C-alpha cells in the first residue's frame, strides 16, 4: 500500500510539472480550456494593454522637430473598460494577433499599407493573450469603439466583430466607401461591415447611461474621430485622446500634424475637449505618448 501511495505521489508531481512547463511555453498566456472567466466588477475598471511601439522617425509630418520630443517612438495602447453592465474595447493596435506568434521577446513587425507604404512596429504581447490573462475573451466584449480608422488603431478590430460597434457615420463611410487613403488597413476591420452598429450622431454618447463612459466627438484627424471619457471612482475622470494629439509637444507648442483630414476641425476639437476636461476635472492620456504611457500601470493591474 505504501509503495502505491509513493507511486501516486510521484505521478501527481510529474503531472503538475508537465502542466507548469506547458503554461511556461505559452508565454504565460491562459489557454481557452483553462481560462477563468472574469465576473462583472462592482465599479468601473480601466485596463491598459500594451499593444506595441510604433517607430516614427519623420517629425515633419507632425509639424515638429526631433528636438521638440523626448523620443520619436510612439506607444500603442489598447484599453478595456469593464463596467458592471458590460465591457467596451477602445482601440486595437496595429498588428493583428493572427499575423504573429508571441515568444516572450520583442518582435519587429512590418506593416504594409494599401498604397505600398511600410511601417515598423515592435510587439511582444498579443491583445487576445492580455485579455485572457484577466479572464476575458473577444466574445465577452459588448461594445467596440475605435477612436478612428487608421491602421494603428484597427489592427485587431475583426476580433470584436461580434460586439456592437459604436462609430461616427463619417468614419464608417470612409472605411467602407471603397476609396482608401494610405493610413487605412481594410483587412483588419472588414468584418465590422456586418457588425451590429450604432451610428453616433450626438456630440456625446453615454454608453451605459450613467455618465461613467462617454464617447465624445472630436473630428479633424479623421472625419469622425472621437475620444473616450471614463469616470473612475478612485482615479477620477480620464480622457483617452485617440489621435487628438500624438506627442505632448503638439499641445505645448500648438502644432497640428500635416496629414489631418481638417486642421481647422482638429484645432476646434482640441478647444472643445479642453473645455470638457475643465468641466469634468478629467486628466488627458495621450495614447501615443511613449513616456506618458510607460508610466501607466498595465494589465492585469487596473484603474478604478
């Protein structure tokens, strides 16, 4: 009997070791069969995901000089708003999860746009894997909202085609109108054409009807560009910028990029968002600000 118990002990230990090794080889990502499902939070939570780094050496496009910025690199953050009444994804990076395999090391991906332009982005974590780590899958997402349709925000949009898409009609028309500018990557958002869609017409759209998550119109960078306001119980209000600004120097030096859909609209939107932040007491998170983003706590930690 004792011998049998010893054998069972070693067999059990071996099974645990194999399971641990398998999880280690997956880079810490939870597999679908073992994924724990996150319960609805009691209060609103904001998760920040690392969706990579975009290399952008040409400062002239932003009406800036290299000496105006701390670094020319741009962060690519994606966000999950977990609300007691549902979940919203805001922006989805540049590199589709299905186009690469995480190894735990930073990998450089080359993105080729429809007009032949190429961009380089470094990624080491998939958006899907970061969601799974905290108990979510794309099927758990109720709403998808993109700040706008440029490739570095739509990379994983197709993953959330089963969610309700919250979009300005002008941006949707640009995405599916058949005439693509160099900054679009239609293959990354093609599935949204058949998604349940709410075309936002008011300046402010209250997602959960309680004032905690508001999508605010901020056209200029694109026809239907928008920003996201999240009211958090402990952190206070936060405005996620989309591409209202790319670098803090655009704000401090009053510079507008050369490639805006309308520079005049961008200036007006910046004034309107500043007024909104003063009224709500919100802070601005510039999503592409590499230095600022590096200071934010990343998932699985969260803001509340």
